[in-house]
């Protein structure tokens, strides 16, 4: 069965990914991955984010007033426990493809990878990181505020 998008939020996505054995959720949206068939088993979800299963969350289980165009989709990914050396940087994305030349800028500290905050990032940050990684420069960089091109 499927889950309806009514009241489904990032807390519900976190629980769904945890239930499936993943550490993080990346995104959720209606119709992501297509529409389901058969029964819609869950509706009006209200997880706090700390539950281990969607069945532990408040909501309507076993019936729904939704149609399959309201099915929710979730993309989950695992935490990266690969080792690193202090000061090392990389471009990482949740699909574990670090060779694509794009991704979240991460730095290594005390043997663990940490995402870099974009608060003070600018075109020079992107250009320097790309050059350190062996690229000629940065085509663009993206923050929560949007894409910035031509660096």
C-alpha cells in the first residue's frame, strides 16, 4: 500500500527512512517515483521524527480519503562513515557519486566529514574548492538562496 501526502512533512520522511534502515531523508514530494496502485494505507501522518516506524506515529492507518495522485515519495540515503584526513575536502551528494564534479562541499575534521556552511560562501569559495579538487574553476555554486553562475 501507499501513504497519502496529507500533513506529511520532513518528520514523517525521517521516520520512513529510519524504518527502512537509512540514516537521513533527502527529499519527499507527492508523486515522486510515480503513483501507486492498490490500497492507500496511511493518511494524516503526524510523526515527531523520533519514532522508529510510521506505524508508531499518529495518523489514520488502514483507510484514506486520498487518491493515488496524492501518494508521497521519499528519497533516503545512508550516512557516510568513510575515513578522511583533517583538512581534506570533497564534493558529496546523497547518491554516493563523488566523481560528478558537483555536490555538497564537505571538509574533514577529526576523521569525520562535515558539510560546509554557506553563510559566508561566495564565488571565490567555490573557485578555490574546485581548484583544490583538481578542477579548473567553478561553473556555478548554489546556496539555499539559489544558483550563482559564471565563476
